[in-house]
């Protein structure tokens, strides 16, 4: 038997021996995935011409921007819900839902960088809160907090047109992930509905 063949046999025997006592890839229960959704009802907007709004990248808290669902308590302690994740990073899903919300009609037309369309205004969004708040204790139904600040400036001279914060607080019906996720959907829908209505009405210079 050649030296190379001996070495291969020895490695194979070693692998067989180790297979009964240790696992290099321990099994784990797969996390349940959830998708963030919104339902923004069309709102009446002031009459006037359609205008373009350049949407800048949305700011998002680092702790909540990923695919884990953030929880906090009154003492300031933060944790993530075990066994549950967003199907995509929360920041990405929020960007997608924002774009969809503006497709329901109205005067404002969202524009992203690279589009060959004139932007009359620039919109900057910063998410300040996107979390599950256990304000009544660890076993009680939590409060879902979504808070977004919007700043609109005129594109030609950078004049501030509007600066407003939109906040939704929605109590989950139960302390279960199946009740927490729909509460997020409701909170996001409320915030985006108010945001879209506000943006559609700022062409006259109101903030």
C-alpha cells in the first residue's frame, strides 16, 4: 500500500470515529419568517399639478434595520424575539412599502437617483423608532412603535418646505408573534398614510 493510500484510509477511519461523538454542524430549529405589509388607503389631496419628489435613502436605527425583530422594555433593555425574523431586512421592506404607498394616486411622484425626471422637491426620511415595546411587562401584550421624521426641501434653492414627525403606537392583541406582526403592519400603514397625505399637500408651501 502506498503512503498516499495509507494517509487516505487513516483520515477516513478518523472521520468515522469522530462522527459518533461530535457534530461540527449542530442542528437548530429554523426561524419563522414574516413579511412586513401595509395598506395605505387613498386620500383626497388638494387640486394642482403633479410634481416630482426625489427620495433620498431612508435613515434607520441600526438595531432594528436587520431581519431580527427588536424588543425593548421601560428599563432600556433591548433584545430580539427568538425564533422569528423578517423575511428581508426591516429597512429594505420599509423602503419598498414607502414606494408602494406613493403609487396609490396623488400629486407627488417619487423619483430615485438616476431617473431622468425633474425633481421639484427632495424628501428625506429618518426612522427614529421601529420596535416592540413591553411597557406592561414581559408577559403582557406589547406596544408597537413606529416613528418617522420627514423633511422636504425645494430642489432648486434647498429651501425648507416641511419638517414633520409621524408616529404610530399600536397595541398587539396578544403577546404572540402572530399578533405582533399584524400590529407592525397597522402601525406602518398609519405612518405611511399620513406621510403620503402630507407630501401630496406641500406643493403650496405648507409644512
